[in-house]
C-alpha cells in the first residue's frame, strides 16, 4: 500500500495515510517523524519513509501530537524495533501508556451514527486498528523547552482540549505549524472544508480545544499541516480565526 507523500517545504513532507496524516522532517540522513497513523497504516508509513529516501533506522525520534490510535498506531513498533525515543507532552505520556483513554467511545459513535459520514468512518477506523491496544511501553516527555535538537528543530506547543496533553509543533524558520487534531482542514465526518475543529464528539474537553485556537493564532507561519485534511496555505493566524468562528 502506498501513501500520498507530498513535499510541502524544504525537508518537510506531509503524508496522507488512511484518513490520518503524519509528517516527515528530514535533515541530511536523519529524520523526525511526527505521528504514525493507524496501526493498519504501518505499511504505508514504512513506504512513505522509503519514498523520501529514508528508512526506520534513520528516524531520530518519533513525536506524537496525541495518543489516539490513529496517530499512535506504529509508535511502539518503531520504538521497540529500532530504538528511537517516542516523545509527547508530559500530560500525554500516561495516555500513551494507556493508563487511561481519552478517545471517543463506541457508544458516542453509535449515538452520532445518524450524522453524515460517521458510520463509514467508524467502520474504517475499526478495520484500521482504531480500537486495538497500542500502548507505548516507555514514552518520554519532551526533553527540553523550546526547539528540540532534532531534524526540523520543531518547537512543541501545548494545545489541550482534544486530549489533555495534545501538542502542536511549530517550525518557526520554515513558517510551518503541525497542528495535529487541534486544528484540521477536513475530516470524513465533517461537511466543512478548510480550517476547523473536529466535530465535538472527538474532543475530551471542547472548551479547552476552542481556547487552544488562541495559542495557534499566536504562531507565526503560512503553512498548516493538520492531522486530518490537506495542507492549508495562508497565515496560520487566519486559519485559527476561521476555525474559531465556525466553532461558535
């Protein structure tokens, strides 16, 4: 299975897996991988590394925006098999270990099954491993404040609401914001296109998710790489404002 790999900036690739994106940051022979897709996306993930001339052995670290199965899917596979660290915000570390689970429940999905796109999305999620256990045995919190000493020099930015420890990643020199699920540009369960919050049922605390748009609004950049939907070009500030207007 092939993933849709798009070079969106120098050394920066947005990869569309099955309903979820991940990002590859390259620097020489080294790579930072941001998110890993569903467990069922593993072959696509490995193929995407090969398509940018890399391999799992070249991955310096895996950064996870948040510990939902569609982003965490192959993190433990990579950590255990290749030895690189898996980093998350400190509030998300126990979530990655599955000490608790802040993920939409089957009951909530069924109650929203009348909404357009929800049932097809749910069937796909289940088939892709959305409900299988994928804990990371030894997740780690970000090793330092500010830019991480990794390819791309990403700066973690705490954007809670979707989960308690959700983090976006800012690449100030490149003008890029990797927003995970704090700000997306589309989703199979949404009729909207362009900058938006995910539908309410996906957020652990919707009010905090809306408030985190203020944080994203303050990040300088003109390229948004979301966890779902296409890359969005234009001021990130305006994208966050549009999402807030749609959320009210």
